[in-house]
C-alpha cells in the first residue's frame, strides 16, 4: 500500500511538471514578441521620453501622442529627484499570458530609479511608472516629517477648539454689558401731566367764603339782639362742616 501511494505521488509530480512546461510554451507562443524585443522597446521608449523632456518639447510630444501623456507625466514628476540621467538599461522582463512587464534601470546624478513598462498582447503600451530609489535615511526622514506634520495639524486643531470653547464663558458677560448699555441709552420717561384743578372746587371755595360772611353776619346780629357787644372781628370761624338734611336742601 505504501509503495502504491509513493508511485502515485511520483506520477502526480511528473504530470505537474509537464503541465508547467506546457504553460510556459503557451505563454511564449501567445505574445507576438520575445523578451529581447520587449526590453529594447521599453528602453527605447524611456530614452525617447527623456530626450523630449530634456529638449523642452514634452507638451508638443503629448499633443502628437496623447496615449503617452501618462508616461511623460510620470517621468517629469520624478525628474527633479533623479537629476541628470547618466545611463538607462533594461535589466529584467516578465512575460505573462497577455502582457509583458519590463524593468528599466535608471542611473541618475541625484538618485537612481526604476521604470516599470507594461505592454499588452498587441505590443501597445499599457503604463510606464517611474519609482525613485531612496536611501533608508531619506525614507525615515520623510516618514518623520509626515508624522510631525500630521500630529502638528491635529494638535493645532485641538488647541483652536479648546480656545473657542474657553470663550463661551464670556458670552454671558457680554450680554450683561450690552443690556446695561441699552438701559443707559434708553430715553427717560416723560413726566406725568399735572391734573388740572376742577373749576367746581374754585366755585366751592368761593361759595365757602360767601357762606362764612353770611354766618358771621348772622352771629353778629344774634349777639346784638342778646345784648353782647361782640363785633364781627371778635370771633373766628375755624371750620365749616356740611350736614345732610333740610338745611342742605334749602
């Protein structure tokens, strides 16, 4: 039984290797170009774009070949970091079922780079991406700067929010000051008009004077009849009170 399983495993491995070889043959026969052709095309394309950019003709080149606009933009974006390009050399290629990926090595004065060029099954450019190779120190410096920038922005926003919240306590004070100012600026109320003295009271005062004179004359006459020698100036009428009754109706 163990021998049978061992033989079966060996047969399975042999068929697997055969299938892998058939797949490789299928890949090689599916694409209309070989590895050398793909590498030469990728290197030539990159050198052409570099020459166009160096001569300042990138804009007119993109207008003539709009399908290469993304590739030209990728090279232009990394131009400042790479610096003067000393040499360009294709170093690796991967042939897939329906596309080929070529890696082009770029030797620059400031930084080296790798350009990844992808072609489809018809030999048309799919994409061209430039990756600048930086040292570990540069990568760590950029990471630290990004971290500081992010944390600084967060703390700045938090401080701003805390400052705004601290200003809320002054709202009541400001409202109180505004209320006092409005009260101070409000016009003083107009004085109440003095009520006019009714004319009836004046007439009543005049009637009281006549009444006092009549009463004084009557008292003087009475005292003369009774034999007292009191004159009108010998007595004083201190108050007069009205009484209800027949005298009021007289």
